[in-house]
C-alpha cells in the first residue's frame, strides 16, 4: 500500500489486489487506521468497510499527527490478514 496524496486532513491510499484470494471471490477491502502516538500495541480503527476498489480516501485525520494504515481483503470466508 502507498499513500498517494495527502491534502489537509485527508490521505489517498492505493494498494494492489492480493495474489492469493483464498480460492474465493473478493468482496472488498477493509481499511484501518491508528495514530502512531498509540504505539505498536495501539488500537486499529475501521476507516472503511467493504471498499470495492484498490483505493480509499481516508478523511478527518488530525493535522500534525502521524497515522498508520493497513488494508485487509474480504471474501466470503472473512477478513484476511493486514
């Protein structure tokens, strides 16, 4: 995943589809974020659930804070690993 662009309080994220879909059609992607201040054990928050395309514009970020993002593929079995 890459952060394509940051404008104000929004970040445009783009990623590639996974090579392994678990032998099930992908339903979409879950995009999660966490503030870097929370540390490596900090809680992840769902920014988007079931995004259909390989990009998302995460909004309402706090200016001056650093964020981490992860994306999990979703198929009929459930969520993949982030």
